[in-house]
C-alpha cells in the first residue's frame, strides 16, 4: 500500500512540474508551432525553370489561347509564347503553327484543341482533345501525343493525328518516319505497335482495337 502511495506521489509531482515548465515556456514565447507553413516551389504563374518554351510562328482565323495562370481562353490575333501547362485552340476557320526548338513543329488545323502538358527536355507530351494536328519531329527529345486513351510516340519524321472525340476514333497518318502507339485493351493489358510510313492507323477508343492500312 505504501509503495503504491509513493508511486502516486512521484508521478503526481512530475505532472505538476511539467505543467509548470510548459506554462513558463508559453509565457516567455519559447514554444514554436510544430507544423509551420511549408512554402511550395510550385508556381501556377511560372513553369519549371528547365521547361522548353515554344512560339506561335503563324496563325489565321479564330485562334484562342489559355495561359497557365488563367482558367479561361481568350482570342488572339498575334503570336504568343507557349509554356508548359498552356492550351491552344482553333475555331472553324482557324489554324496555327507552333515551333519548339529541340522538338519540332506543330500545326493545328481548324476546330483543334491542344494542351501542352509537359515541355521538359526529358520528355515532351501533348494532349490532343479534338481535331487534326500535324507534328514534325526534328529533335532527339522524346515526343509523345495523347489522343483520348491512345499514346503516340514519335520516333522520327512527320505524323498527322485526327482525334474525333464525338465518335471516339483516332486516326494516325504516318507521313514520314515511324511512330509507336500504346494503349491498354479492354482486359487492361498493355499493347504497343509500331507504324511506319506511309501507313495509317485507325483506333477505336471504345473497343480499344485498331487496324493498319496504307495511305
């Protein structure tokens, strides 16, 4: 009994001492926040410092541009710089050509929507949501175009990609060189095929099946 009483008194004394110390530290402003705000290096306004920058070399008709710092697009009638995370769209009578040094040339036909997802020197990736765009690869940096669920890797040369989002059909015309097309089928199995010029690949995004023919 006496042992239990002594233990109780010891722990009680320690508790009182800890409360006293904590109160003293608070009163002297010596306790700091345990989780101070962490400043993120990510910037909506500015892309990664090593990302590549493109330039619209020509445009005509209705062309709209959405910078990375905005959530809406505005019409443009003069060339602008293109950064990672930005969008470029053409209307019913519009067209535009974008040049990236070390990558190549990207030409948008009418009613085409392009997102410059990643423009890093390690990997250059574009998302084509709708319309027809022609890609001319002149550099050695890996260059990929995503049309719906089909990922097209430009090995070399020139390719035209037509994304018909209404009917879920992607048509890839290999005009020069070759491309590889990757997708997951309905069993979620990965598939990669190589298409060389002058061939066409038509991919059904719903059935996840495609076929190759000559142009």
